[in-house]
């Protein structure tokens, strides 16, 4: 039985050498992060489950075919596969993703405390709704980085590994996203007040 502390790279090696349990350990170790990432983009449990299954079918095929060469970077590699399958899903359905926001990742969570009056809460909810609409107006590459950073609390290192761009490119996209967001806010003349 694989130990909890066995590195991913060793589990991958064991699986390729015929130890089926090693893959089960890898899936169990990373499923919440991978599924959470998929669900945050899809916001539909059934479709998310399908993409999660398809991700690991692809992982198995690649590992069994001995064409895996992401030494020591198993999770970013799997996240990239799921990211590509999500993109394929939206291409097929020709729908833009609606990003789900949770309390945990709310940009305004700092304002959502018990001291807010009912009116204050309604204003915060409206501002969050307006902000989500504004984020939808950003170019896809900028929107993706902004959502990963602000809503999914990912580091720029994680963002660069998943999207396959350099950290500098991811930082640049975030900077442009914030600049464009300011322009869009000015265009809509939305006043953000607390």
C-alpha cells in the first residue's frame, strides 16, 4: 500500500510499472483540487464529473502509453489536461463559462461581516453582481487569470503551470485585466463604495 508521503513522481513510476493502487492514491490525493478547479469553471455537477472522469482517462492513456514526461510535476500536468477539456467543452457548446462565486473567494468577503445592515448587504450583493458582469467583458486570457487569482485563490506559479504560460505573462495578463476593469468601470460609471 502506497504511503501518504510517497512523492507523486514515485507513484507515477509505480503505476507505469504495473501497480494499479498507485494511481488510486494519486487520484485520492488530488481529486478535491482537480474537481474543485473543474467545477469552478463549469458550475454543473454532472458535466464536472464527466470532465473529471475524462481527465483521468487521458491520464491513464498517457501513462500506459509511456508518453508521460512531466517529471515531478504530476498535478500541474493533470490540471492542464482538465483545463484543455474544459476549453473543448465550451468550444463544443459555444457557451462562455459563467464563473461561480463562493463565500470563500468573494472579492468583497472582507465587507460581508455581521455589522452590515440589510441595506448594506444588498448594496454589496449588487456591487458583486455588477463586478461579475464587468469581468465577463474582459478578453478571455485576462479573465481566466483574474478568476484563477481572485476567485480561486491560486498563486501565479499555479496559474502559469495550468495555463502553460510564463509567470511574467500571467502577471502581465493580471495587470492588463485590472487596467481594463478600471476602464470598463469608468465606461459604466459604476461607483464602488463601501
